[in-house]
């Protein structure tokens, strides 16, 4: 299985919680960036024959800040350069408010068959407080536009435990999200990352976050409501109707290989993990000179690969297959991590059977604690 991630770093507004590689759109060399991104893809595909591609994910930033002409150029190049399978999953990240009928038509005409939309909340006041510039009206309009064009495989992202957010507010957001009857939902607990506006506010004591027990209640309710509405939890933060799971993200959690193109993109090929330069100028300079924009690359030692297999694989509700681990690394999972498994089993955070180990329901609340045991 082979996958491709493509990074578009431009945003019309910088959200207060976001630490992804992104820049404010205005004044940026967007056309030149798209040209050089295509050049990077040409250079890589010219050097080696790619296996058939199962999934493509265009993320950011906000890929839908590109105009119709730029989107056409990018998508045409993707089809020209990447050997996409007939049933490949081709996903685009989008913001509510960016998705005009014209833009959606361009995406659909070029084979995009999945949209992942950053909604975060259905409370307009809260959206303002976290630096979002869309409203709930934009969400409904975007979903309506997508359905009109026939792009029905839509996922939305939600964030809970936001500053000043109450349990009742999150429950209301969840109700409105589920009322849209979408095939896929992602919901993440807010993490305060360095170099974000929220981090600076927290350092000054100006960020009021819900208490831990309220956050736990939100997550508990999330899991219960998703189950009630037929959205199976298949990863700590992801829920889907059967058959609508994100195939691209499953590649990451299964520790499989993927190419990364664009500023700050990461890839994992063979024994190597690599990352591109993040700042746009630093990314573009090598490409202008006919060189790949790789910032760093390193071969992973066996122990590190096995650790990654565990802390990524345990994110999946189905956990880590013992047979697959043995086939991949030539060692028994229980022999490599006896103490970590014994400790987390005793704490009721993992369960084990003959085939696999996985997080218990309680373990999903404390996933990061469990993952730490395997590092």
C-alpha cells in the first residue's frame, strides 16, 4: 500500500490553537509555490517508479484557499504524475466558507472524492474566541453545496475542551454535527501547543479551560453519541459509518509508508523518515536550483520502528495485531514489550487476547499515558 501527503501552507486567518506549518495567505507567492510543488513531485517521480497509490491527502494550512485555476493545475499534476489506483481515496482539507459550488465542481471534476472540513464548534461566539472566521451558517452552506455537486463523502473535525466551553455547549455542538448525518466525524481534545496564541495566553494566566472531569465527560458523551448514531469508533478521535473510515489516516496509524510533498511535509519510505523545509522560502530555494527540499532524513533503528508500531497502532480501536508485528519485525510483541504490557494490563488500560492487544474503553481516556510506556 502506498500513500501521498501534499501540503498547502496558506491560510486566510491563523487560528489561536494551531501549530501546523502555515502562513497568512495575503502577499504570499502562491502561484510560484504551486509550480514548485509540482516540480518536487516531478523530480521524485522522475527518479523512481512509484507503486500504485491508494490514498492522496491534500492538507494544510487550508488547501481550499487556492483559487479554481490553482486547484486545477495542482490536481491535473497529481493525476499526471501519481499512479492512482482506480478506487483511490483522494481527500482535500477545507474550511467552511471556502467551498463555493464552482470550487467544489473543480475538485469533483479532478477526482477528489473525500472532503475533510474543519468545523470545530457550532457555537458562533466560541468560534470567534478560538480565532475561526467561519460561522455555523457557513458550515450548513458548505455541506449543502457539497451535496448539490454530489461530493457526499464528507468528514468534519470538532474540538472539545475549548476555553470557556461548557459541557452543555459541547453536547449542543455534537447534536448539530450529528444532525448533518455525515459519514465521518473526528473530534479532538484541545492541546495547547507552543508557539500558538493560546500558549502565550496560558503563560500569562489568561486562558480559562474546562476542568479535567468536564473534559472526560465530554469525551465519554462523544463516544456514546457516536455509537448511538451508528458511527463506529475506529481510532481514539475518529468515528465512521462502516466503509467510510479515513483510509489515508489508517496508513499513518498502521505505520505504513507514504510520500510527503510540500513545505514542511513528512514522508516515510523504506527505512527512512524525512521532512521538507518548513518555511516557504527555504522550501522553494532548493527547487529553484533543481534540488529536492529535504531538510532532514534518517534511518530508523529497529527498536524505534517497533515503538512507533505500538504507539501509533494502539490509537486504533482494533489495536496491534500480534501476527502482523511478528511478520513485520521477526519478533514477538510480548517479548519486546513485556513490562509495558504487564503494567498497562494491570491498570485496566489495555486488553489482550491471542490475536492482538488494544486499549480498553478506559484506556482511550489515557491513551498518551499508555503510549509513553512503549517508548
